[in-house]
């Protein structure tokens, strides 16, 4: 009787335990929905953004070539001047006097040449009949030659005096925008002085000098030799202005320096840009977007699908076999718009997870769909619920 009672109690306990387990079981939640992008290969331009400065196509510093006092300034500061336009007048009274003196000296030398030439001619006739000595004839002929040489010297002095007088009127050497005047009327200026009177810059077209590291140039050339990257046909350059806007006109690359700067390790590239509205000013800091080449068969992965692990390595989640999330370690080259160029770790046909990555773990079964059909919150909540359900199921198994 006692034995039967014990067996009955054990049976009741087992039935109660099975009933309790049945009450604790919950329905398994559906797999979390994720947005995926199927990767394909395509051609991608290799664009590099480099710092640069605007440089005027032509720059002329206006300096005096003679000494004197400025009498007048004849231009509007900041305006446009044409080549040959009169800019300054220097007091020319001393130079007019020097010119008159040179003219008188030339006239005196020209008068002397006639008398000496006639005397030499007469002595030539007299020496033939021995009326004068040969020495006297030679002296007369030498005096005539000296007179002719003196005329040439005085003519040169006259030209120098005319040039100096012309220098009292300072003209624009080039056409362009003129800056402020550093000297006012009444100021004394000197030939060869260090300070320019003003500066003229031609800015209808401007240069943009950008610096690129020698290492980047070597990497690009080596990649081209290995294949997969073709050289850009007619390098196109765009400018990003200091306010962040894009300059509407593209420029073209003119040349690259043949030497590397020893201090910075960079190579200077020069591009030219039309500047019809005068928006680009010399000295302005800009950023140049240069298309260096084109990568063929490139894999472009959306940036939201690429993340970094604790060690800083680039990783990506893809949908693997049986719709299970799979972690991949990838190598990225550079960004093009909102995508990364992936050089290793992904292949064409891979389904990259770009949405629903919150709390998603490798090995989790997912429900792939088109992007923008699942938000990060929904995907994260579903993944979190799935992880909680797995954890609860595991705890129940341990309890049983």
C-alpha cells in the first residue's frame, strides 16, 4: 500500500511538470527582416580631392624705373585697366631739361663733324703734292673720325634722355584688375625700390595649384600596371569653393611638376579654369576634385552596409546559406558618393545587409528584402526578440 502511494505521487508530479512546461512554451517569433543590396561590378571613376590655391594667370608689379615725385594717379583702384593705359605721372621737369641738353650736345657734335671732315679732305689733297706732311694728314683724319664717333655717342645720350622722360609716364604692362595704390601723389619714388606702386592681375582665367603626395601618385601608377584601372581620358577637375558650393565650370589639368618638394613630399599639379564672372580670386583656398583614372569591374558597396569592429577593421554583414547572417572582413579603397569601393572580402552576387543591422548577430536567420522596406528600429527589435527567444528556449532546456 505504501509502495503504490509513492508511485502515484511520482506520476502526479510528472504530469504536473509536463503541464507547467506546456504552459511556459511560447510561439517562435519570425526571423528579423533586413534590407539587402545585391552587389554587382561596374566602372567607377577614381576621384581624389586635393587642397589648392587660386593663382592669377598673369601678375605684374608696377614699379618706377626712374626717381622722382609722383604728380598724378590716373586710375580707379580695384578697376580694370588695359595694357598701355596711363597709371602715374612723375614730375618730368628735370628730365625735360636733360633731354634739351642732350639735343644741344648732339647738334654741337654734328656741327663739329663737318669742319673736321672738310679739313681732312683738304689735307688729303695737299699731302699728294707734299704741301703738308703725312703726319698732319693723319691727325686731321683722326679728328674727323672722333667727331663722327662723338655724334654717335651724343645720339645715344639723346635716346637715353628720351627714354627717361617717357618713364615719367608709368603705363600698365598688362590688362587686368588693378589693386590699391601704395603711393599717393607727392610721394618720392626711386628706381629699383622694393615696394611696388600697385599690382595688376589678369583673372579672366585662373590657375589652381594643388598638391598631391608622391605616395598617392606611385600607388595609382602601380595599380594601373597591375590592371583593373585605366587612365582618365582628359582629366576633369571640379572646384569646391570655401563656402562648400561647387564651382559650375570644370577645368582641365595643364601639367604636373617633374620634381617632388623636399619639405612636403608632394607634387604640384596645375589646372586652369575659366573665370568669366571673377568669382575665383587669387589666393583663395579651394579643394579640387580630380578624376585620376577609372576602375573597371569595381564593387561599390553602400556605406551604411560597411562598419568597423573593435580593432578598426572594416566589416560587412551578408546573407549567406539558409538565409543566415554572415560576417565578412572587407578591404575598402575610397568613397565615391555614398558608396565604398571594396577591393577584397565581397564578390558579385553577394547580398549585403544595409538595413536592420541593429543587434544582428552572425548566424541569425533573417528575412531579406529590398532596402527601405524595413527600418533599423524594426529590424533591431525583431533581431532582439529573436535573440531573447533563443535565450529563453535555452534556459528552458536547461531547466528540463
